[in-house]
């Protein structure tokens, strides 16, 4: 059975990075689950999702979109 738990999570400080923060949170939670399984913590702090992490993730997503789009011409 899946347990649903409300927990703290960093939020964007602007009006456009909410999607990146959702992806970053999902990424961190999946990493925790791989390492800890059902005994993982659900809360995320600033050390889990930093501005630098968001910049890196944004670049990764951009590159993924370009790679999947294929040659344009």
C-alpha cells in the first residue's frame, strides 16, 4: 500500500521555476527511495535542492528536449 505524506520542500523564488523544482524534488525522492526504500525521509531542504541544482537540471532538460527533437531543417 502506498503511503501519502505531506512534507516540507523548497520552493522557487520566481514565477517560472516551479516545474524545475517539481522535477528536482521527484529526482531527489527517487534517489532516496533507491537507497533507503520504504524507510526514507520525505522532507527536502535547501541542501537537497539548491539554485545550482536547478540551473543544472534546467540545462539537462533543455539538452534532452533538443536530443529528442532530432535534426531540424
